[in-house]
C-alpha cells in the first residue's frame, strides 16, 4: 500500500510537490483552504471581466518548460504562450515614457539613445548576468539547503566567487551605466526582492537576464491558465484536491505527524508537506514542542513587500498603455526607503499598471479595459478603507494625467486587496505578498528549513523556504521537497 501524503495548500509549490510525489507512486491528497486552487494566483470573474488576483509577469519560461517536461508534457499542451513586444512600458513623467522592446538588438539600440556606448555595455552586463542565471537557476535553487556539504565543491565555490554576492546591484549596475533612466530600468526588478538596490547582492542581475534576454511572456486567458494546467496534470497523476478545507491542527505523536484536523474532518497521513504559509503552520497548527521556530525567530525575519491592489473594469479602451506599465514618475529611492528602511505608507509611490486586455480580448468585454494596479508597500501596515481610497485617488490622478483621458467615471467594476486580505485568504505572515526578503542573511542554509527538526515526517515548501519567492522558485520548491520526501520515505 503506497504511503499517504497530505499536502497543505494548492498554490504553485503545493501542486508541484503533490504532482511529483504522485508520479513517484505515493497516495497524495491536497487540502486547500480556499474554493479554488492557485494560492496567490487565483482568479475571479465579475461583470464580464476575468481578473488574475496575483502574479501577472511570466518570466523564466525555461522553468515552466522544465516542470511540464518532467512529466512528459509541454506548456503548449495546456496553454498558448505569446511573447510581449514591447515587454513593458516605463513612464517617467506625463510627457516621458519608453517602451522596452523585445530582443537584445533592439534593447541595445534603445540604451544607446539614452547614453551613447551603453548598448555594447548592456551586452556585457547581460553576458555576466547570463552566467549568474545559469548557476543560480540551474544549480543553487535546486539545493535543498539542509547541509553545508551540498555546497562544498571546488566548482560551486568557484561559481560563488563569480556571482558577486558581496557586491551590491547598485554599484554593479553603475559600472556599466550612468544615465539615471537606465539605472532605474536595470534596478526595477529587485524592488520586490526585499531590499534596496544598494543592499541587494549583484547576483540578482540574473533577474535582468530573465527579463531582457529570455523575454516577457503571457499565457492567453491569464496567469491562472498555469494553475489550471498544473491542476489538470496533478489529477491525471492521481492527486486528490479537496477544496474549502481549513486546516486547524497537525496532530503529532512520538515525533510523527499522524493526522491533520480540518474544519471538515480528520485525515490520517504518513507524511505531511506544508505548502501553506510557513509561519502560520509553525505557529498556529503545531504545539510549542513541535514548532521549528519560535516567535522571536519570526519577528527577526526581514520580509519582502506587501501590496495594495486594485482590480478595475473600465467601459472603454484606455490610450497610451501597454500590457505592462511601470509608473516611475516619482522618487524611486524614497519609495524603496519607505518599504524597507522606514516602513510606512509611501509618500509618493511608484506603481504598476497591467492591462491584459491589450493582449487578450477574453479578459474583458469588447471595447472595455481590464486594469490591475499594484503599489508595493511595507508589510504589516493598517489598510483601512480610507487609506485604500486615498491611494486609489493618487493613482487615478497620475494615470489620467498620463493617458489624457477620464477613467474614474468609466469604472464599472472595482475591488481592492491589501494586507488584511492576504492575512485572511492565505494566513500571510505580516500580510506579506512576496515572502521573505532575498538578503544574504536569508539565503540558502539561512532560510527557514524545508524539514521540521522535531517532527520526522513534516516538510515545508513555498515562498518562505528554499529557494525563495516568485512563481518559478515556488515551482522548484515543490519539486525539491518532493525529492527530499522520496529520499526519506521511499
């Protein structure tokens, strides 16, 4: 009789872990709190609009390809992927904006227009970033990080030396570019990693390679199409997905997790893989004697940002916007400081606007626009309705100024989402949206361990453990933990 495995949470990591374990012959059941799978990548429909609730950038297509190939499938078996060109637009002010084209040649030409000679330097920058991507995404992220011996090899030590771990991204970028606009473009991907560019290791220029060389893509129908594909594959492999199951406790006897209690019943198990919020599992579902970390540990963690989100349905098309739009029309450094160094609601925030209806007519009624607005903000802020509305007004003022059209009076659907919602829907620690910050002190062996040290058959996966936050790392996290379970419970 195959061993029974219970996976808590049907996000990317939970689905990946469950599918891999089912492929290996285990009897796998997922217990999901919400009414649909996907975690932060859920979807909702209203008034003819389809809104992706969370992730909206499809980067690192090779990671998704590798995932489905692991099970003898291709992404094309499930969804139609298109490359965006331009990849995105950056708005620096009411009269200043730039479209970032797809393709290195076009990008190099654009960089040269800002700063003569920077095109060849961009190529050099990305050549080095390509090495970091190869090592980071194809070697280090696949390490379970349970022992220092995983990293002790001459090859890996040589790789580490070339990854620029002890140099900041800010100083690294300034070796190649001086124009402030180019620096903002290069530094923008790290805004969500959990530190300012001055405090983010230069290793994370690998994000620039992912963005600029590998491209920005979109699955027609929306990002939730990835979730639907993963659910279909999981069920094909025999995974049972039980929705609307709020886990209340993990019962442990003699250092073994024996059963999981939900609001719907009790489930016996041989192994538990927790894909829900790590801190919530540790603090709310386990007793003091079985927790991996105490409250002091969690209070000392540095979190990546949370977000204030607005989902808007507009009954007309909006000019001048691309699919992805970055409003960098305010002070980048001030906003980053108010997220990471002096956490508060930002004075003049940068924000992101996604209009997937520019690419995909299925996400809005004909002639309408689907808008997703996001402000990255510090975690653990009070997000009352008055605060949300104040920022909504601020965003609308700037959006209407740039586009030169009335938007507010054409909104036919509106929904906001922030810290309180992240806590309610995902038990997100401090209302975070992006997990732990990618700092040196929270990397690899220094992240929360994927194995409980007091419960022999309890493992963790997802954005608060290795390898880290983001959709591709979460997929990898699920596969890594599945391999670790298989090693110990074959």
